[in-house]
């Protein structure tokens, strides 16, 4: 029984390491005013589904821009979706008195 328990502990540890290894440290999002580099590492406390709302579990099944195109109206276009998610979350954190990322200055996210 002890061997079985140890096997399960080792297996769950290995699976969590594999899942964590598949997540990139950062993602560069191309944009006309300048690319935005999103740090997964700095957002580790945020549940994945908060941004990857169509995914179930730890795996991203559909990329944002497959639904949120530059010109789509339903669902929101890519600019609206990213701005609502990023700036909206940062504004909530700021209002709660927590340290957060940029809220107003475009150049703090968009780098040429």
C-alpha cells in the first residue's frame, strides 16, 4: 500500500512538472502601437481560465485571436478583449490597494 501511495505522489509531481514546463515564461503579443510582452511568471497567482476562458484544465485549446480577430464585433475584437482583460484586472487590483501593472500609459505595455 505504501508503494502505491508513493507511486501516486511521484506521478502527480511528474505530471505537474510536465504541465508547468509547457507554459512559456512570457508571450509576445504583436500590436500596431508596439508589441506587448505578457509575463506568465508574474501572473502565476491568476487562474489560467481568467484569460484562457475557453480552455478546460491546464491546456489552452484555442488561441485568443482565433475568435477575437482585429475586426470581429462578436465576440469583442482583439484590442477590446486584451484591454478589458489586462487593464480591467489591473484597475481592480489598484482599487483594492494591491501592487499591479500599468493602467493608463500605453507605452508601459506597448514597446516599439
